[in-house]
C-alpha cells in the first residue's frame, strides 16, 4: 500500500500551496508584514523575492511590482491571477541580476531564507542588495527556532519544508553580511496556530 503523499511533492501545486497558506492564516501574516514593516509608498518599486503564486501582490496595490521565483508552475498561477499588475520573472534568487531593471525601493522575501543554507542565503541577500537603491530596504519573514516558541509551535515549525531553520538572530547574522543596518524581531501572534516568526528589516545595502 502506498504511503501518504510527500508534502514537498504536494506543495509543488500552486493551488494546494495557496490553500494551505489560507488555512494557516497567511493572509494576516502578509498584511501585517506589509503594513507594519514594508510600509510601501505609492509608486515605489517593490521586488518580491521567491514570490510563489504572487499571494502578497494583493497587499501592494499602488506599487510597481516585480516578482521572481524559480518555479514555473507558481509563476504561471501568479500571471493568471495578476495579469497586467506586475511582472513575474523566472530566475535563481542566488544568481539574480536584473540588469534591465531600475533599482528597487524595497524588496520582500516571505519564507525564503529557511529554505537556503548559509552560502545560498548569503548569495540571495547579495542579489537583494544589488537590486536595491542605496536607500532601499529588504524585509524578510521566516519560521524561527530558539526564540522561546511554545512546544506546539516548535513541533509545527519542524515540519516545515525548509531545512535551514534559524533563530531571529541567526537570520540577522546572515543579513549583516550585505546590509549595514539589520533589525530583527520575533512574533508569536501572526498565524492561526501556535507559531514563531522572525522578521528582518534590512537597510543600507552593500551591493
């Protein structure tokens, strides 16, 4: 008898991924991240690193948006949902060089760093720093371990697809390799289930 489907295979589907995110309350996470941390001004250029099916696009109505992901399935879903409301580009975040693009005012990476080891994470952060204006900012959010999470939150976080979970300070240490000013914060109240998120606000990029 075949065993249960592997979560990594199931979540290749953009529809399944978005449904799971809705069930966990990811819409509120995105709203809080944009409203309290990204704080985009109308007309700003925003780069969404690891955009997936473009779920955060709905929270960014008045910006010039570019989303980047390596999954063509996710990008196809994003283009179908947000036709004419931004560009969606297939690229490796670790090697990203958008030479034809003007520098961005802000970048956002939702649930990206915990999928990358330290070398890959450093490369992605270098890509972000390179894409930003000197006055630009990068906002990231990822599951956090070692930040006084509850036992149930820890159990749930350890079942994430990402295999490079860190504490908020662990993520911040990576970011400081490319940004001169990094503020890390931890939230335990964003999801519908017990969970712990690490949020970084990174400014003063070094391309």
